[in-house]
């Protein structure tokens, strides 16, 4: 057998190492796709896309305006409802107060009878009158002060009006035991205003007056003295 037939050619073993594996050829540099790719260039926006965005913004503004309108209507309706509720509550309290006032007013003759019986010495009736007055007082009833108070036409009803007694002449030097201020003392023990402004004072109460819930329910019938 000849040597050319038994030995492999140099072209067959070119590129194969001793272990029988081939080695890559690194003689030429590897070119990457990134190096050969064309640079990215942003294309101008499409006209249809711009129109679509503008349409969306217009719809958003319309929805926002509609939302604000609904919110304004809701706030107004809420305020109107609160005012309506307050008005209904005030009317309800007024109706309740008017009903209690009528009931209390219907019981005033009972109090007058108890006062008259007590004035005549029937002490057993006084306890009934006091108990009734306490119960009605819790509801808002109170007596109007009359005797000794200045006459007030809003609270007092004058039945009789009497003039103050004329002041006595001034004391002479011989009246050593009499006080020098005796001429200025009125019939009720109070000082009269000589030469001053005429005023009216309640001297007696013929029928009690009452206030209920801060307003005059019945004026007091009184005697008045001017002076």
C-alpha cells in the first residue's frame, strides 16, 4: 500500500486538534446585528391619531362639566333639604308649644280657685294649688310679679287707678318729734317724687297673671297708683 493511500491528506486534517475536535476559525471578526442595524427614527404623528386625542380631550371636558353640574345640583338639594327639615322641626315645636299653652290656659281658672280658697283660709286647698303650680311650672308656666312693681301694660291690666295722696305740709320747728322726711312718705311707705316725673306703681293684685314659655299668657289684673 502506498503512503498516499494510508495517510490522510493535509486538507482533511486541517482545523482538527489532537483530540479530534474542530476549533472555530477566529481569523475574521464576528459582526453583530446591532452594529449593522439602521438607527431608529421617530415618524411624525398621524393626523388621525391627533384628531382622536383631541376628540377624547373634548369628551373628557364635557364629562367633567357634567360632573360639576351634578355636584352643584346635589349640594343645592342638600341645602334645601336641611332648610326644609329645620322648618318642619320648628313648626312641630311651635305646634307642641301651642297645644301645651292651650292646656295650661284651660287650667288657670283652677289655679284662681285655689288662690281664692287659700286667701279665705282653706289651707287644705293650698296644697292642691301648690302641686298644680309646680307641675305646670315644669312645663314653662310662671307667675308675673305685680305688687310693688312699676305698671307695665304688656304684663298688667289696670282695673282701678288712684292718685297718690297729697304730701303733708312741711314740718314746723314745733314738731320736734316728727321726722323731717315725713312729708315725702307716701301711703305705702315709699317715697313720692315731689315735683318729679309722674309714674305708676301696682298697689294690689286682683287676679294673678302668668307667663308661659317666655310670653305673656294672661295679664295680671291690678290696682295702680299714680304719683
